[in-house]
């Protein structure tokens, strides 16, 4: 049976759990996370520091190192049959539900999967370039390793095309990383990530070290390249406002769980989870009149000792009865809706009526004024 497919679905992550085994206890960094990604979809992944964003992304890309252990779940990838990918010529790929079973790939298969199918741009990526090699030789190295035997002219031509994609002049091929600005280095890293035309790119806080103007240029570049090549993107940041314009969909994590997933428009217009509201309004947004709150009071919980309740309960201005005793699961906020939320306010067993966004806003204000307490 072939694992290759032209259908829309690219990635299906089901019930992924990742732990870190530490001396003082097991850190449950990713807890039962499920989501799907379509070809060409831009998914923003947001949440406070330490909520498990990088661990989730690394788990999907099989980049986790000990003491991390994937204890449960499946990552299913649906490749297209295409000349550029060495996965296309590979036999005995592990299969689950008609796709590639990423968590069972051998090391050799993983090498074909990475770069060809999926590339990752890390946090502080612009410092990831090798300082003693020219930009051109670093791009050509990647091309040669994965597409060997093509001849020097081919690689140089392709490297020039890649630099052109990210608006860098061909004479920069000979430049060393220290001769480029931070923004240019970041664009070179993006060119390298796109070099083998992967179907999926994961970017983990790629722009945090850049000033806001350059950051914006880079985001626009990433977005236009992904649209041009129909490349799917998982873009990670703790700054939700950055994602609103870039992403088709946004997933929000809290304490290792995905607590809301919806279109950017829906998250912006009516975040359902009180945490999403807090995160959205804790940052000054790029556009529109916004209510600004003074951050979310309190701190995220210890991931070693999560209670069997909603992890956000101790900080939540809307918490009620079941929040302290039952873990909410990610489900549709309302029937027929596409917005998914893990919150008892949307569970008709516990709640008679869905709260308006205004009510969530008012509850944060009441908390700040001290008229309610947590
Ligand atoms: N090697 C490790 N050993 C033990 N715990 C770890 C290790 N790496 C990460 N963790 C813990 O796992 C949790 C998730 O970390 P992760 O780096 O995925 O969060 P993040 O959302 O990417 O945060 P940030 O926004 O700061 O990058 C955190 O509580 C972190 O302390
Ligand atoms: Mg991280």
C-alpha cells in the first residue's frame, strides 16, 4: 500500500505525550495533544514560556533528546510522491492509517524525512550559521548532501535562486555570516529551510532577537513564501498578537495541553478560553482598538505535579464548580462551530450558557479591581 497522497491532510498528531525524566520528578511537558495540519496551512502555536511549545514541535520532528521520552501518541505524515523527495524512493516506510508513522521511522528514514519533507528553524536560528563558512557554501552543502551528483553549476544556480527568494543579492553568496545584518542572517536561514522544498517548516521563535520592523519584514517574507510554494508552517511564539496576521489557525497551549484551536479571526474576535483572552490582551496588539489587561495574575503550574483539574483553574477569573475537580478536554465550543476549546464553560453538562467575550473581559477587570479573588 502506498503512503503517498495528494489529499489535503498533511499531518495528523494524535494524543501525543512527552515527559522529561528529572531527578526531582517527571515533567509532563506535553499532555495528550492532538491536532491536524493541512497542506499549505500556517498554524501558530502560542502560550507562555515553559508551556511545552518547543517540546511539542520537537516531538513531531523527532528531534527530542534524553531525558525527553515520548510516552504515548502518534504522528502521521501524508507525503506527496515527488521527485525532490528521497522519501519517494524509500521502501518499507512504517505505515499507520495510510500515512507515514513518523514515530517509527528508522534513523536512515528520518534523514530522508528531515529537510526533504520537514525542516526546522530553531530559536536564535540566526546564530546557527557556521561563522567560518560563506553563506553560499552553507546553502550548497545542504543541497549536495540531500541531492547529490548534480554538478557545481546546478548547486550554485540553485543557491542564487534561494537567496533571490529571500531578497538577497547573488554577490552575497561569498559573504560570511558576520558580514550580514541580523535580519539578513535570518533570511539566509529561511532560504536554507526552504532549500529542499519541504512540505512542512517548523519555526520556533525565529524572530525574537530582531527589532520589530525587521521582525515584521521577516514574517511577511515567511508568509508569502509559504503561500507561493504551498508549504505548511508551524510557527511558535509566546506573542499571540504576532500570529494573528500570519496564521490561518492558532493553537494555544497551557501547561502542556492544547487548550484552544481556532482560526486567527475567531481567536481575535472571540477567544473562548479565559486563558486565550488573557494571552491575547496581555500584549499590545498590532492593529485595532483593544482592551488591555495587566497580564494574567499568578504563574503557570508545576508540570511535575499537575492536579486532576483544569490546570488554569487557580488563575482563572471565570472558574466555577467542576474546574477544580475535572480535567476539561479539547472539544467544539458550540455545536457546528470549528473553534475547539478545553474549558468547562462550554460543556453543556456544567454550563447552561456560553459566555460572551465581554463577560470574560469583565471578569479580568473584576479580578484586577479585587472584586473577585482567586
Ligand atoms: N531537558 C529538560 N529536562 C527537564 N525539563 C525540561 C527539559 N526541557 C524542557 N523541560 C521542561 O518542559 C517544559 C516545556 O518546555 P518547552 O521548552 O517545551 O516550553 P516552551 O513553551 O517552548 O517555552 P519557551 O517559550 O520558554 O521556549 C518546561 O516546564 C521545561 O522546564
Ligand atoms: Mg520553546
